[in-house]
C-alpha cells in the first residue's frame, strides 16, 4: 500500500502545478535574475537565469514573463521551457519573447511549471 501512495503523489503533482492559474508567486526554492531588452519595437526579450535552490532535482522547468501596467495588471505574457533537469544549486539560462504592449511599466518572471524530484528517497 505504501508504494501506491507514491504513485498517486507522482501522478497528481504535475497536474496540480499545471492548473495553478496565472503565475503570481515564486515557488519556494527558486531564484531568478533577469532583465528586459525593450530596444526592439517588434518584441521584448526577457533574458536571465533560474537557479534551483531546492534540496532535490527539478524537472521540466518552464518560466513565464509577465508585462505589468501601472495598476499591476498583466497585459502581455510569454513562456519558455528552460530545461528537462536542474540539479540542486545549478542555474540555467532562459530567453522569453513578450509582445510589446503600450503602458508596460515593469516585468515579472516566475517559475510557471516544474516537477520536483523525490530528493534522495529510494523507490
């Protein structure tokens, strides 16, 4: 019966992360550094790195860049797949295209989806 709980956990976890809605809070254990290049009129390019500060590997990591207006409302969004596996303490680069929209005052980047490893537990 114990093995069944692990199977249910592994199947349910990705589903919960994918249906979480708009990204607004950074999942625990990730650090993101980024900057937005707004010099091209046809697109904004948000580039940076995501670092896994969690105790175990993370898998299938994606990040979202949100363009925010003065009221803090998301007016444009882009998403990028980062990597299939990021070990603890490791960083990976990302680059996200976001449509240019008038009235954007800042950008926010968050980890939008990932799967957590079991962190040293044996199967």
